[in-house]
C-alpha cells in the first residue's frame, strides 16, 4: 500500500477505536487487557502517549527539525503510562480522543513531498512513522479486548506486519508462514525449515506475540520461541 492508502487506513482505525471506547465503564477500564500486567487503562494511556509522540515526530519533521520520540526516553514513557492509567474511564476516553485529534492533524498536514523527511524514530522517515503508528493503533486496539481482534485486521495490514516482523524468525530456523484462508506466504530466516499454517490474522498475532484466536499448525514440531521485536 502507498502512503496515502495507509493514511486512510489509519484514519479509519481512529474512527473504529473511538466507537469502541463509547461503552467503557469504570469497571471495564480496570479489567485486564491482552498484555500481561496491563489493564485496559494502561493500554489506553499508552495509545494516548505514543499517538502524541508520533504526531510530534511529524510536526517537527515538517519544520525540518528532529526531536526525540519521548522526552526522557523509555523511562519517561513507562512512567507516563503508569501515571495516566488511574484516570477515570471518562478522562481516559477524552485523553485518547484528544490524542487521536492531534494525530489526525499531523498526518493530514503531510504532503506528497514530505514522506521522506527524516525523523528520530528509528532514524527513519515520516512514511516509516506512519506505518509504526498503524501497527501501534491496530495491535493495541486488539489488546483492549473490546470486540476487535486479529481476525478483523485488514489483510494488507497483516502482510505489512509479517514483513516488518520477519526478523523474529528464530536463529537457525527458516520459518515459512502460510495462510490457510488466502494466498499469503512469507519466508524468513535461515536454517532448518519449519512451516506454520493458519489463518492470516492468527499468523500475524502469533508473530506479534499476541493471543492467537485460532489454531496454528506447525506439524510435528512445536511452535518455536520467537526472537525479540526488531
């Protein structure tokens, strides 16, 4: 997908997330998310923070300037998540909505000549930050366990994530992922061959280290332990 198509998918993802948050209650926001040790409130606090951080990357890039993703680095990012999680459901909903609005303003300001502008995030460019936000948005929306899961991810998104996470192939394994519900097939790594088959969304969830809704078939071999995120 080109940058304009990905941006359209991101904006649709914003609308879906807003709709999912309409039904949040004080009880539901304290319930566990799909991430160990994190409630839904933690995930929402993170979505707010990373959305604003990526929007800032874009704003500065459009001015020809570079800025760190988080002032204070990862420790400050983690502290902000913990500080934001105790807020009420209404406050969290408002905070996420505000972050999405800021993010939309940033992305809609990007012109055709701006995608290659450099940013600090991974020493990449504006186009790469867009795709990073796409990953954060879709995966963490599923982490909220509010009704949208890996089976709802767009196929183009799944393909993008499989390509991005190809370095997670275990050392010494030539990992092949084959979708049973479509033509997608991805191969990565070197070494002993291992094929894992399943629905595209399930394969993507597994490679992303998330809950896998459906079965995966790796033959007589167990599913391997994946390498860290790239």
